C-alpha cells in the first residue's frame, strides 16, 4: 500500500543563521511555533518540482490552528530568515527555498494535515516538539524507516534544552505523530532506540500507517 507524502526542503536545517536554533523560545516561542507550523503547512501544499504553493489564510488557519495575526508573524519570520519567499499581491504564493543544499525530506501528508493543528501554539514544550519533529524528519534516511538521534544530538541540532526533550517527544507520541522503538541490527551490533515518523513507516503495520485516501 502506498502512503502519500509531501516535500520539505531541509537545507536550511544545516545552515547557521536560519537553522532550527534560530527559532527561539522564551518571549519568541509563539512566533517560532507559528513560523514552523506555517512552514509545514506550505510544505504540505507545495508543487513537488517548483516548491511553490498558493495557500490562503483560511488554509493556514485550518491546517495550523493559528490565528491570523500569528500566521502573519510566522510568515514574516520565515521570510526574514530567507527560508520562504512570498510573491503576489492578493493571492500570495509561497516558495520554500533551497538554502544551502537541495536535499529534502518526506512529510506524512494525510496524518500531518489532520494532526498539525492539534499541537498547541504556546510554550517551550510545544516549540520543542515541533523542532524535534522537523529534525527527525530532516535526518530520516532513505534506506531505513527510522531516525536514530541521541538526546545530546537532538539538543545540538535544535537548540532545545535537554530538560525539554523528553516532554517534547511525549507531545509527539500523544498526538500520534511519532513512535519510538528498539532497533536490533542484523550485524549483531547492540540494539538502539530509534524514532519512526508515523504515516511514513512501511515496514511494520503497528507503527501508525495512514491509508491513502480513495
């Protein structure tokens, strides 16, 4: 069975200045959450080749659960970081830029369209959850169904406080966006903990497959 996915350019996650560490917590947490949600919303809609989508504010509201003022702040933050280019006067088109490199990652289309709005729009833990989700998506290998990062690597890649990593992961588990399990390598190496993005996993039906819409 095939599972639909969308394209998220990920070069910006590896470029200092507009990487995940640039999405600050504290007094900026609300804007950072809005920016990441808007980026995911655009990526769910973009044309696979042009990386461009026409997304209305009504679409943003439905996909993200954000208010219009916060959508505006989030989009402005993405434009300021040059992750997003906005064109058009009335019907805006949004292009996710290839910053640094042309690598991209798969987003689980059906599941994320349902669940993105259910993640809260305030607080350090919700921001941590979004940043962890994006880095696990961005670092997911084409060869495997999982991403293996330690807490320390998550902190290094995202700027999330180590004390917030567990709570951020718990948010993702509770929303059904992520599953953690032990991987037992066939070469006899020690087992390790890995993260499976629900809606993309194809090797094991227990791990949150989302059937393609008919």
